[in-house]
C-alpha cells in the first residue's frame, strides 16, 4: 500500500548540496501558508536575524523580501555552516516570535544553487518583484519588507524609478522573471 501521508516536501532534499561561498536562492514558507508573516514587526525581526547572521559570517545577504506567507532570500553561503544548518538557524531564531502570532515554519525549504556563471540579477529581481507580481501593492508603492545589501546591490536596482519603484514595463509580463528562473533549472 502506498504512503500518502507526506506532502512531497521530502523531495526538496534530493540533490541538495552545500558549497561554501556559493550563492543560493531560498524560499521559506509558513505552515499551511497562513498569510501572517507581514504582520506587525515580524518582517523587521526576520531582517534583524539575517543581519546578525551576516555580521557573524554565516551568510552574506544579497537581498530578501518577506511576503505574507513566505520569505525569499538570496545569499552567499559562508564556510562554517551547511545550507540546511543556515535554514535551521533562521527558523530557530525566529520560532518564538512567530509562535506568538500563531505561525510556524514548514519543515523544509526550497533552495536553488546559482551556478558560478549565472548572473544573480534575475533572482534578485524576482525577489524584488514578487509583491508586485502577487498584486499586494501598486506600482506607485514600494514594498516595505524588501531589503538589499548596500555593498552587493544587484544591477537591476539602477533602473528603479526614484531608486525604489519598478519600471512599468517590468510588470507588463509578470511571469517573465519566474520564467527566467525556471529556465535555469532545466539548462
């Protein structure tokens, strides 16, 4: 008899590899995709946890955004902790404050290793555009839960209107950034 008790997240571990100083695009989701992650100070607390890990040399944060039910981060892995240990540390440091809001992280996470030759810009732009693609805000607003490393600014940021808003043409085909990332997965 087949086991139908899992949701397929066990397949996320297949092929996972931790390479010191490699770049990774990570997505952490809350259990049951409850849209509470942008409530109150949660996004700012998560940002502070990432800054702390950045200062400690665990990761070099490039950019990140907090969405209502998930979190995206692009970073360069340090050489002390594995990819799984980094996610465990993020989850551990944020567990109590999330629990106070009735939220908990899913058991696993999505990771995408960025090959050396692959520009990180398309991934950073995807992270930046995510709230616009999901129609959480208008193109005349900036998402308050996006942040970027001032020293590792992705190239696309020079094209932002007033330094913070997306050009209208970027949003005419909202799935274009996702298509670029998906294409990388098969090439």
